C-alpha cells in the first residue's frame, strides 16, 4: 500500500516553507552594528520637501516589496512625519519672529496746523485782534534695541512757522534739529539674558522640535520593520497551515482506502475528517493574520485607499545570523543619542534661562537716560537798522546742524520699583520649580531609556535562544511523525495519534517561524532603543538647523543629564 507521507518530502517542503536561518550565508549580512553598505534614502527636515515615492507596480500576485523599499516608501509618504516636521517648522518661524526685536524701527511724520487765537492786549504784536499762526512739522526717526537691553534713537526734525505777530524776528521761521537719545537699563532688564530670553527659549524649543522629528523617523523605520516581519511570518505561517491541510487530506484518503479494504473500522474516518476540518480552521485564522499584517504595513506606507485590496508580497526572507550586542555600550549610546533625552535637555536649558530671567525681574528698575542734539534756524528776517531783508531756506537751517554749535544735551537716571514686587517673585518661584520638575523628568526619562535598552537587548538574547530550541523542536516533531507514519503503515497506531503528531509538527514549524521573526523584530527594536536606526539603515536627514549646544554632565551613575545652565554668552 502506498504510504501517505514520505519523510523526504517533509524535509523538502519544510525547507521551502520556513526559509530558515541556515540560508543566512546567502546575500548581504549585517555586521554587529547592523549597518549595510547600501546608500540609504535622504529625508528632508523641511516641510513640503519630502518627495513622494511610488510603490512598485503590482504583479499578478500583488505588490512585491523588499524591506528597503518599504522603509524608503514609508519615510517618503508617511503622513505621521508631516506632523512632527510641521511642528519643527512652526518652531523655526517662531524663532525667526522673536529675532525681530532687533529690527530697526524707521518712522516719519508730517503735519500742518493752523491756530487763530483772539488777543486782548497789544503786547501780542498783532493789530487785528486775532493772532494767527500756521505751522508745518516733519521728522524722520530711527530706533533700535541693543543686545544689552537698551535702546537708541536718532531723529531729524524740521519746522516752518508763519505768524502775523510783529514780535517775530524771523518770520516765517524754519528750524531743524538732530537728536541722539539713549536709554540703558542698569539693573532690571540689563544684559543679554534678559534681552534675548524669547530668542534663546524659542531656539531651544526649535531644537527640541527637530529632535522630535528625528525620533519620528526612527520610530517609523522600526514600525515598518515590525510590520514587515509580521507580514513575512504571517505569509510563511499560512504556507505551513496549507501544508498541514495537504497532509491531513492525504491521511484522510489513505484512511478511506484502509476502510475500504477492511483493515480499519469505519469509525476511524471521523478522526481524519476532524483533522482536515481543524486544518481548514487554521488556514482561515492564518489568512486573517495575513490580512491584518498587510493592513498594518499599508498604514505605515500610507497606501492609497484605492490600492488597499492589492496584497503586499514581501520579498525579503527571514534570514538570521545571530549577533552579539554590547549592552553597556548600547546604554551609553542611547543616553547620548536618544532624541527624547536631547529634547528634554533643551527643555531643562530653557527652564534655566527663564529662571535667570525672572530672577533679574525681581531687581529694581534703574535706567540711564541721555540725549545729545544740535539745532538750526533759518527763514525770512529784516535787519531793524538797515531794513535789509534776508531770506534763507530749510537747507540753511540743516547746514547749521553741522556748521554751528547750537547744542543741547541731557543726562539722568530713572528709578522705579513696585512695592512687594509679587508678580516677579511669584513668576520666579514658578520658574524655579518648573526647572526642578523638568530635571526630575530628565532623570526619569533616562531611567526609562535604560530599562528599554535592557529589555530590547534581553529580547534579542531570548529570541536567539528560542531559535535553536524551536529548530530542535521542529526536528524532533518531524522524526516523531516519521515514526508514527511507519507505525500507522504497519497497523501499530491509530489515525488519531497520527493526526495529533501532525498537529504538533505544524505547531513546531509555526513556532520556529515565529522565533525567526521575533529575532528580526527584536534587533530592530534594539536599534530603535539605542537611537542608531538611521545609521543602521543608512538614512540621512537633511535640513536640520545647527543645534544649540547645551551644558551636559555625567551623574554618579554615568548617565548624561542636562545641567540646565547654558554656556555664558
């Protein structure tokens, strides 16, 4: 009688289905750091600069997609990255906005006025009983804030006045004036810290936003890896379940033959039919898992709704070459490079600036105020002795600002202090405890990062051990089924026992596939945890402004912490 199962066929099909780690020597392998020699994609950190990338054209069985293509498509098309890059762009424009405090202010004015005033005395110099005066004023001023908190202004003014009073020696009279004024705080609002508070804090906010964008790219890469290997496992597991159904159908066929020839009782067919039904259920569940995994990958790739029904066919195999990762070095790298820690460092540094600012605001207000100017005069005048009329114009008045010495100057101090000053003192208290809170958050964040790195490293070690155990379990299940098959051919066992052993073999194959996928996912999670995913995949981010340096120190445990006090200007 023909045997229902050939052990050699088991091994050949299992090798084709599992895509085991033993083919790891084929193709390019990663080093301990996981970095490949391929040139990776470039991601723009500027809004609207990421060029969309089309997916490969669909083939008969779906869209064939490698892991590298999936990562490139995700970082080009994923809309989640738009959220973080837009936030960073907003912070960049806020910084640009606050630097406008140093923009010079240019102003100009021109006006004309006329006054008719009734007079009650001849001392007014008019005979008509109405004193008339017509004036034209014009001026140009420029002012600017200085980095030390003071302001300077330079102004040029001109005036033309015509009166009907006989007492005016020059009528109409034309005057000009040039004045330089300075106001400099000496206590409150003195210095770069107080002047640049919004600029410096917004610069830190911008740098923190770009670190958030970097982390978004890293997270996207890891999410694509996780979804990709889930889909690879789901499709391979579906093949395992389909193979198990084929074997169950073959066992059912052989059992029917044995019943027909009288070597088995008719009741034995029930168990083989149960095995076929169970295999069908496993296939249904496996197909659902494939659909779910495919949807998760589509979400990461930002698939259009119209292509949602097109299946994704991953082309990368689950090839595994176990590696050793240095946990101590990984923790050090994570604490140095994790964007969340760097972003929190900028938050702490910004808090320190705000505390220094409000500390300054508790001081009295003492300003130095000074000005210096020159004056000029021109117009129509009559010599009372000779009666000669002299006419001069505005340019004559303007030249006197430099030729003559009609000076005016002033210097003084302005002092003010709000009694109790509770507004500034309260704000200083808020800033102080906000700083301490964010420092504590930094410590908690570092502790969480260390735990994440240790867990991801432990996951790699565990998955590596599970691969060997799963491979051994699958090998023993194959041998067990081979033995059961021989017994069944010789009538020494029942179809029930053979079905049970076949189910065990199917489960062992699935476990081995799962162990391989878990290992690949664990390696990706580790690189994400230590924040070197970009180097690992060769991804470059362009367009990030030069980050502002902040003071960092090492605590007793060797972790890098933001000291909260930026370098002195």
